[in-house]
C-alpha cells in the first residue's frame, strides 16, 4: 500500500503548466494544468486535454485543433499554459498559423473561461463565438469579459468560418432560465469528423491517459473509507475512474451515501493522511453495494460508449427531446460522417451514419429524462428549479419568433 507521497507523478516544470487565472473559475487542479497532446486523425485533427473538476471529481476537457486551408482552427479554448502553447507552436510549424479560435458553446463555462487568455496568445487569430453568450451573476458584454470585440464574430448571426472545409450544425438554442443553451457542432469534411462540445460523449472503462501524469484523483476516490491509505494499482485506478464517471454523470449517484460527520472526522485522523493531497483525510463518501453496475452502464469496455450526458439530458433537455432528435436527424443527413470528437472523454470515436441512426432511434424509443435510480438527484434538482420558476416549462418559447436557421 502506498502513501500518497510515494505515488509517481510525471515531472514537467510547474512554470510550464501554470494557469494564473484559475481563481476566475476555481476548479481542480487550480493553478497547475497538465496537458496531454493527442494526434486524433493524422494530418487533420489533434487534441490537447487538461483536467477540470471539483473536489477531485475531475474529467478531461479537450481543445481540438482542426486543419483548415492555410492554417489551423482551435475549437473550445483551454488555459494557454506554456506547455500547451509549445504544443500548438509545433503544429503551427508543420501546418500553418492558428487562424481562428472558436467558442462553439453559449453555456459551457469550462470552455469559455480561457477564451480571453487564449485570444491574447494568438493576436492575429479571428474569434468566433456561439450566439447568446451570457455571464453570471451579471450579463456583461463580451469585451468586458476580456474578449476583443474588434476581431470577434458571432457564429450563424455573422456568418461561419472556413466553410470550404467545414459545415456547422446548431443544437438549440434552448432557454435554460439563467441563460441559453446552444452549441454549434463542426463537421470537418476532409477528415469526416464531427466536433461537438457537450452534446455527446463516449466513455471507456479505462482511465484517460491524463491520469498517468497524476493519478491522485482516481486513487482518492477508489477508497472505501476515509481512513484507508492511497493504494496505486491498475485496478484501483479503474475503480476510481468508474466512481468519477458516476459523479460527473449524476452529481449524486443513488448508491452513494454521505456518512455521518463524526465518522468522517474520526477516519481523517489516520496517520499518513494528514496532508493537503489527501484532503487531510476528509472523505465524505460511502459507496453502497452494486455501484459498479451503475458505472458499467455508462462505460464501454472495448470502445467508448456513446451517450447523451445524463446532466445534459435531465437538466438541459428534459422538456426538449425533440430538439435533440432534430439535431441528430441533421447529423444523419451529413454524407460520409465517420468520426465523433467531443470536448470531454474519449476521442475520436467511430460515428458512421448507421451508428447515428441507431443512436437516434434508441433515444427516440427510450424514456427520456427519467427520475429513476441514479437519475433521482438530477430529477429533484430540475423539479425544484421548475417549481421556483428558475427554468421555464417550455424552453423553446423564448425563441419561437426568431429565425434560427444557420
Ligand atoms: Fe463541457
């Protein structure tokens, strides 16, 4: 059994991974963002992944680089650490300069928070943002948020970038109370890959490579009690990953219990755990028997399991299944679609027309946005927001007089 201080962490100087703007959205791993580079479709699509999350519930977030005529397009900004900029510079040397940066989502805070910093790193790049950008708690104009107005355009409203190589397909808009949900997917014709942000994900039971750099979040959650020391093994990493997937999917899965505070404190006094990395021994979770079955329903063993994230289905689209189906119908009409590249979890995932059709039919025939089992917490949350008038009962009502065709 290994003390957490003995866990091997791959070394890269802290200065290359530093993200000084982390207090704007204080998510784990705070000021230090390790980056993993992936060649997704050779010569065409690349990815850079970093971790983002709360209390070690961290999932990978991806910036996708797309080859366009005469250069590169970046989709979904990430904090531009030296390490990330070095990777992008290597791609620029081979494939041309970064011409365009796209923020294709209206609501995904984890994707928009680093747009200003990334834009400053590429002062000549054009910026394109999804319509309906909003900030909370105050609605601020984009340039107040640090996005330079002079080189920023709004997708669909002011045209679309790189139409010679890309077609763009909008999901939404929907009124979600605090603001709007919308994301604009990009189909890259040369690679036949569809880039999405949060609309679809594919999850595997194998932990992402990013955790090889520092497996602490996996080992923290792989434990069954707060007084258990960290133990590093492939099985424990897989177990921790399965629990992270459950947290990220359902926020509070059904078979997770919060133990009494006294027990949590008592367990935290075990020697070897009194340090920041182990959250000073505080581990307020108890997993009930059978949780593995819930997790296995979300993950594929040999290949990623494509799905709509439960949070999206139950909190964003609960009363708008038809909008989602309509978007899938548009994907079915794309000739030659082959790959899916989401901004979270696995990529690229095989995604041919037949698979899109099967997914569309499965969703159409299944019970959408249920409140059963693991979905209970999301269900209660949505019903509370609905009852208090925070979210509207008809998410399409606010947009019914607008021409939304892009
Ligand atoms: Fe996201």
